[in-house]
C-alpha cells in the first residue's frame, strides 16, 4: 500500500522528463492512477486508469516484479497490462526506480520505460478504501484525505479537501464514504473492494 508521486519518466532510453502531476493510490490489490497535465489552467487530464496490481519478490533484495492490470482507462486501452521491476533508486534510496514496458500514447505501441517515484506510507490508523462500480465502469480510491476517481469519461482528484482535477464528475467529487455514494455518475450500486485501516 502506498501513495506515489511520479518525479520523472523516460521512454525507450530517452532523457527523463516530467510533464504531469501524477498521483497513484495503491491498496493491497487495487490502484487508481490520475495524471494531470502540468501548467494546465484549468487542470486538464493527461491520462487516468485504475485496476489491480500484482507484486512478487524479484531476484535481488528489495526488488519486486509488478503488473498493473487496467480495468478502466481514459485512453480506451482497457485490459492492457503494464509490467515493471520496482526497486530502491541506486543513487537515492528515498526514491523508487521502476523499469518496464507499457503503452506509450505518443507512439501507440508498448515501449520500454523508466520512471522515478516518491512513495510515502500513511501513518497508522489511516482509512483505506477502494470501490468499484458494479458495472465495472468506474473506480474510487481513498487513502486518508486523498481521494481519486476514474471512469470511462471522467476522472478527479481531491487532496486535503482541494479539488486538483475534475473532469466529467462535477460536484460528485465531494465524496463522503460515511454517507454513501450518490448523485450523477456516482449512482451505484458500488462494490467495496478494500476497506481497512493501516
């Protein structure tokens, strides 16, 4: 389980860069990934997807082999799978290095990539919840005060009560798990996939 902010990406050996504000909320099994274009005003969505993640220990200490299965994807690549090796950054162990292959929107093919991430683990007692709409069209992630949602034609992020990005969900972005999910595209039924505390 983690809260991950991407610091850079490099495609197929090119120079690393970062043109998005990317936040990934990951639970035990589910994840929601929302990427907002940097400098866009109002905030514009670059890419958003959600699904399940599997992780197995790699050959070296601290190394993990991960697969991210896209169940919902704003770029209509539902069903695609990203695969990568994740391990502590060799020059800065406070960061995570990820190397693998995934769909590249610029080339419309699966390309090798390298990403650098800053991962944080919330303190004990933090509420974690992941919900999937019964028809499989949308996902919601909650870790503490962070909330993200992804659907076919909508995506949003709320951090510390501030709307970072909202496309297609309007005031539905203000989700109160304790009062249920209702209104607009949020109308259920919903399936609670994860609900626990750290």
